[in-house]
């Protein structure tokens, strides 16, 4: 991998979205509330994590979410902007940990704790293909 632990610690990322009808709990089939669904909030956080790591990954390197714990504090209706801010707080071999906050205007609407595994894309996809063959 093309980074050192010291380089990664403190890395930050941000991602922004405007809530659309497709991002709501109604569209996700969760309930009849036309507000930001947890699944859309999760995707926004993951995008911010990827942005934080982008400058450190060489061609062929990437990351995937191993675990994500999201706590929704409130929600946001259609048409409003939501931002995800993440900060990398720990590195353990190829496992990185982020803390995250989602905001709307000046209020926190959700917090998250994310662990992502840093990987070589080709090796990872080869392993996925091999597992598929073995399970068939």
C-alpha cells in the first residue's frame, strides 16, 4: 500500500447530497415518512470515507466497509442538503476507523463509527470469484 499509518491518521473527507424522493424511508420501503432514510445516510458516510482515503490509494488500491454503526438523531425532508464529515481516528494494519457526523444546516442529524478494510482491488475480486466457484 502507498501510505504510512502516520499519513492516514487525521485524514478527513466530506460528501454532500440533497435529499431526493429516492433517498427517503418511503422509497426504501421502511415506512411512510418522506425523510432521509438511514440507508441513504449510510451511503453518504461511506462516500465521505472514500474521499478521505482517495489521495492515499495508489492505482489498484481501494477500500470497503467492514462495519458501520449509524445513530440517526433526527431526519431531514426532501429538498434539503445533508453533509457527511469524517475523520480517520485509528489505523490497525489494513483496517482504518473513522468517526463521522451528518449535518443539516448547523445541527447534527446523525453520527457514525466506520471501519474500512484497505485492499488491492484485483486480489480482492479474484478471491470473490474463487469463493463463488467453490460455493457453486
